[in-house]
DNA sequence: TCTCCTAGCACATTTGAACCGG
DNA sequence: ACCGGTTCAAATGTGCTAGGAG
């Protein structure tokens, strides 16, 4: 029943979604007054509610450039920042109303990919989703005036492939496709978003879709990163040398950086022909394509089909013959476009990570906190995964359970289109089929009891933050999943082999989080749902 | 043999404390 | 004592690459 309800919510959102994504957020339902509902004082001026908000992706062109090539994001055990970083310009907020901005990253589909013949291909079914986590902007909650004053940057957000990550970084699976989502939530009187009527908006920029990797597969992406990321400057050609030459003649004479030269010394050119034969980046397989067509929404990478099939066709770029080599084959080549660093200063001063339940598997949440958190760095809530088998069968029951009496963020349903197609998505099997173990951190964080993250997944709110459509956004006047914090003692899960440090850090984190985010005992458990199209198209 | 992942490396940027002068 | 500017070392963020695991 709840499921149906959730579906209904999702459908509603999807129906209200837009595809012209770059600008407006979906208006909330007019009949509801968010300001009053959320207990937020209304501004003296015109009531600027969420329906008036506009969110523009910063460095959209750069994102597009990456997207057209097939964006890859490195994930490491220690955590790696995203580049380009996720930055947005928000307008239309009520200057006096407090908002919470956060990001989550949901699977774009249920496939695992491999880079073969210079293109991405489906390599099988996706692995079990990592425990979902939210990254709350460190300034949250802040007034609309604050958010609108300057760019809102999430550049300190880090991605990791460490399932046991204690630092609150967003956990992803390598060789999987993901879609970042921005959520704007009106903070309630407690500077949290627990209120049932809390309004929120979700914004998806299809350009930000990426495939997570442990090492770059596409040399073009490598070069784009090197050329645009200041931190990678050391891998660029010298100013007097490579770059200057590249500016003089970009097309005819590809620039080869010193690194390329160094690599060539050791590389075997024998691989080149084979690698270039593909010559094209194709982001999607027939499976995805068919899926996309079924929903009537082209997948981003299907634009990939255009983009990815056209971006680096060998025939179109003969220069590749000179400098293009598959990464593994010690090959490199340089892009000749903008050398300007894209990193910019931003309002970011610290971050907050919140855990979101695994998309498919129930998770038990507890909090982690890193040393960074202690130093006003990233804070997050995280949880442990449990067996998918522990996933509640009856969502209504779970929802009604006292244990759920807490703030909830929507749980993620990674592959919404499956439901659209009438083919329910099959949850992944849990990664950490382990028993529950009490964790002090959770209680310290005043975290609501989370018996099982599956609860969040099944909660209505889980559909509350869907990817409604490509480059689209959705808004809701009320977030059913955001509930008052419960005083119920939390349940804890422990993964086998979980590092001890996280536990130590948790306490610090909890404190930090409570202060910086809520100034209240509220929690931000997180589940999210991506009921919309996670792989939007332009 | 291949794919994927990890750790250490060199290089560059960022950060913040220390210092100085007005 | 305070403020603003400069300097510098440590911290941090990059991609590269050899080697290991499966």
C-alpha cells in the first residue's frame, strides 16, 4: 500500500518534472504554504517560494565537454574529489528563509560497464549499490540570501569505493554509472528538515552523469582533467612548450605532453590500432537504449549515442593517431581547448555528509565522523548495510513503526524507469550481511532509530526525491519523509572488519553535525529515491 | 592473459600560521 | 593592541605507474 502511495508520489513528481532543466525548479503545490508549513518566517517582500527558484549549473560548458566525452570520476579508498566540481547558482529563494542544500549520487542504471575498444560498454549487471550517503553543503542551513549571494560549491565532496569508508565520503561502485542530484530543502524552525511539510526541490543535471573508475579509461577524459584541473597542472606540457604549440595549431599538430612522451617510451604502439578501431565512445548499450526508448526519454549517453558515438571518432580526429593511446597502453593525447583552470573559490568551508540508505538494500544507519569533521570538515551520517533479505516486506509496517519516527530523507530507487516499464527493479543483494551491533555514535548524534535502512527505502519519502527527468527538477511542498526526530534508541549495525576509528570519530561528528546543521537533535537519515529518469538526456 | 585495483610517487595548488610594518 | 599584507612550509589534490589480486 505504501508502495503504491510512493509510486503515486513519484508519478506525480514525474508528471510535474521539467526537462528544460537548467533553470527552474518545479513549483511546489500552490495550495500549500511552505513557509508557514515549515514554520519559516516569510519574507517581507514577495513570497519567494521554491517554485520561484532557479538553479543553474556552473561551468555547464565544461560539464558538457566532459559529458560529451563520457565523464569519468576517479574513486579511491581515501576519497577523491569530483572534477568538474558540482557548483550551482541559485536564485529565486526567499532571502530570509533558511534552506538546506545537499547532494546525493544515485545509480543511473543497473549496469556495470567496461571500457572496451575506446568506448563504454555494458559489462553486466550492476553490483549491489553502496550505502547511500548525502553530502550536505557545509553552510546549511543558511538563508536564501546567503545561497544566492554567490556560487554554491560542492567541490569538497569526495567519492570513494571503500565500502567501509569512515569519512563520510559518498560510496560508489567502480565502473558504474551515476547521477548526482541536488536537493534544496527548506529548513524548519529547528534549522532542519524534519517537518512533514518541509518543502524541497530536486534538481538533476544530466551533464553531471559520470562513470566511476579507479583509473581513467578514456584518455580524452584524462586530458580534459589535466587541462582544466589546476591540481593536475603538473601533468600539462610546459607553457613554452606543449601548450604554446597547441595554441598555435590545435588541429593539425596534436600536442604531446612530456608525460605522453615519457609514456611512449614504454608504450607499445601495437595496441593503438586496435584501440582506435572503435574510435568512438558509446555510452549505452542496446539494453539501455531500448530502455530509454521505452520510457520515451533518451538516455544521456544516448545522447551519448550521438555524443559518444561522435565525440572522438577516429576518422574525425586523425591526430589521435599521433597521440591517442589507450590509457592502459600508456597512451595520452592532449586537448587543445581551454587551458583555464575551472576551479573557483566558493562558499564552501566545510562539508556535511549524510548517509543514505542503500538503494536496494536495507541499511542500518549509524554515524561516522572523520578527523576532517572534527576540524570543521566533512560531516556525515552513515550506516551499515544489512542483508537485503532483512528488507522489510511491508513498507507500511515499517513506515508506521515507531522506529521510523525520525527525520527521513528519501531513499533512493536507482532505476525508476523499471517501475515505469512495469518491471520492478530487483534490489541488489546486500554487501554486508551482518548482524546489528549497537553503535554509540548514533545515539550521540541524536539520530533517529534506524532499524533498517530498508525502512527508508520503503518510506514514501523515498520516492520524494526522484530524478524526475533528464536535466529536470522536482519540487514538493511537503516532504513526507522528513519527520520529527525520534527519541527511540537507535539500532546499530556493524560491518565485519569495520575500522575502529570511525567509531571514535562518530562522536565528534555527531556533535559537529548537530551544531552545524541542525543546532538540534534532528537527524538526517537518508534514503533517497530516484524515481525519475536518472540518466537524463539533453 | 586480462581486467581492475592499490599504493607510492612527483608535481601543483591550497591553506594557515608566522612575521612584519603601519 | 589591532589590522592588513607578505612569506613560507605543511597539507591537500592531481594523474602516473608499477605491481598485485582475481
